[in-house]
C-alpha cells in the first residue's frame, strides 16, 4: 500500500502510514536473538584540514538540521492487532536525538583494528523496536584527526540502494543544495480499529492479485526448467541446494566481529577491463580467491564450489530512501580452482547464468511471494530455524556490491574519506562481505560472528590477496596504496 494521509474522525488527528512490503516483513520476521537484522553504515571523517573543531555537537547539529530529509529515520513500527497483517510504518514520528545519537571512544592507538572492534560490539546488540529503528554512534579517539560515524539501521527500513541515497542526503556533495531546518511535521498513531480496517483492505487486494501471481510463478518456473534442459551441466559449477559444509556454516552466535579494508577503484576496473569481465565479476572472483585461502587454512580443503547469495536491486531510483526492493542471485564461487584466471572465467560464467535464471523466473517474483507470509507463524518458524540451522542449503556466504557516491561528500563541513557498509548474517551462514565503491576507492566490509575466525582481519587480508593474485596472473602491476584511507589492519600472526 502506498503512503496515504488520513484523518481518524474519532480523534481528529492526521496520520501517515505505510505497509511493510513482503521483503521488508521477511527481514523483520527473521530477526532472532542470534540473528540481528540491522545493517551498518560507517562514514570515516578526516578532519585534519577542518576549519575549527569537529565534535559530537557538530554532528548532532547536522543530523538535527537534516532530519526532515531522512524520512525513514522518523518511522516507527506499528503492529496490527492480532497480527492480522504485516506491521506498518508510522511516518513523521518524533525523534529523541538524545537516545539515537551516542558517543563511543575508540581505544588507543585508534586505528582501523580498534575501530573495527568497536563496530563489532555495536553490531552485537539488537535495536529497540519500540523506537525508530536506528542509532548513530560518534566514534572519538581515533588517530590522525579521524572520526567515525557508525550508523546502525534496521534492514527493514532500507536496502543497499536506499541506504546509499539516504547517506547522500546526509552528506554535502559538490554542487548539491543544502536544505536544512529545525522542525518537521509529526503525527499521532492511528487507532486499532483503523489498523484492522487497513489490514482488511490490503488483504482483499492481495486475494485479488493471487491468481495472477500464481500464473506468473508457474510460467517463470516453466521458463527456467526449459532453459536448464538446454544448458549442459558444468562440472565446476555448484548445483542448487547442494552447498558443501564449511567452517563458515554453523549455528550463528549473537556476538559479531567486523573488519574493513580499502582497495583502489582503478585497480578493480583495470582488472575487469584486462580480463573482459564486469566489475561485479571481479568482486565475486576476488571473494572466491579469498574464501579459497580461508577454507584451506581452517578446513584443510577447498574441493567444492560454494554458493554465494548476491542481492540485486529491482528499483535503482536515486530518490528512493526506504524499503527493500531486492531479489537475489545464487552464484557459484569456484573456490576449488587453483588457477586465478580460471576462477575469473568460471565466476563470470556462473554470474551470467544466475542473472539469466533471475530474469527468467521474474525479478520481482520473490518479493511478491513474500507478501503472503503469515505474520503469526513466520517469526516462530524462523526463530526455530535460527537456533538449529548449522547448514544452509541455499547459500554458504553473502556477497554484495553497492555503487556509492562518485564525489567526495562532507558531513558538518568535514570531508568523508571512506564509507563502509554491511548487511546481515543468515541462518547457518557466518560470512557477509559488502563492497562499497566511493570516489576512487573500493571499501570492503566483512561481518561474521565471534565463533568463526581467530582474527576477522584474516578475511580482509584474504580478499586483498585474492585480487592481487588475479592481477599478477593477468600481468598487471601490484595493488596501489590507498593514501586517503586508514592504514591497513593485517591479521595478527
């Protein structure tokens, strides 16, 4: 249901509500004590040349003056009586900045490793559902006049594209007009009766849409079966629902670990051009090489391809700042292949097949089907699964790539030097990697639980090695140093 302005005649109060779509609801229902479904957005501010002193008060003032632009930060969940439908967002809610904006100290020496540890601790606790579903932590104590703005935002509020657009509204980009004000409109929640009426109206629409959806699903499945019969099986590509067991796949613990690294965007683009593949092919092939290194270290073998879940946006609008308009690719990662160039070739082949499957089935079908998840039953089933899932047959790992701003942004007048983003861990899968391109660099984030790695920075080291290995095999120079980023944090020996 699209947002609509209404007036409750019994109370005479205006209110704006918006139903969670199926994917939004799925991300809400899948949150359990050990599987948090908030995302992280981290902006590093380098204030060495800032005119004045960059402080928490400067950041707080910036958020306060931009809050009217950051629509989803003013949403609050409203449950439907008797769980008759997915919850709704109550829009334009009052926001207590004293609660949502927090200060945190990064321990000495205040580098990348210490910041990553702080972010891991922040990621380990869920958000309070009685309030708007976000927090910002202002990290102080970092070396070289740096500060970190750590956003913890529930995935139900925004996917990767929406988050990138939201961040752009917070930052000042070159040539962008500033729209700042102190006040914004607020509203009161609707009555239970009105919520039930809205639920019934939406259910009528869903029932009416079901025959068409069932027909689309059947036609998509038929197209997929026909295409599968036309293709020859490839012995080096993973088969669906046949994910191998690995050290990354186990029952997830509540604690989180987090690691970051920065690469040169020019290096990734140059590699893709030399090998005549896409940017995302290189990201996934880099992940395959890095995961191969980690599997050999922890499992002593890397003899079967893994399956990566790769989210794909179905709405790339630059104006969208909320909601989850996403589907997913299942991409075979050839971690069992020693030759880096053959890994790139197989990754490109697998990605092309995954994209074709996605289009044949229907890009929006997955989200449409989730509209029919039963609210009373789905959370209980997912909680049961989260406690027991030691093996996810759909995926081993999650890998994402999000294009960020091509121009350097500023927050409160201070330049943003790096941006890191990460999604969520899924049941039975303790590895999520997100690549966020920003200006001239590629910022890598990796999320895991606290039971998987001896040192989470082994994972970022492995990804750097994975790209370096591909470039060396392609006859390209060594990786460039990213001077605008924090110094690397290699894993402890």
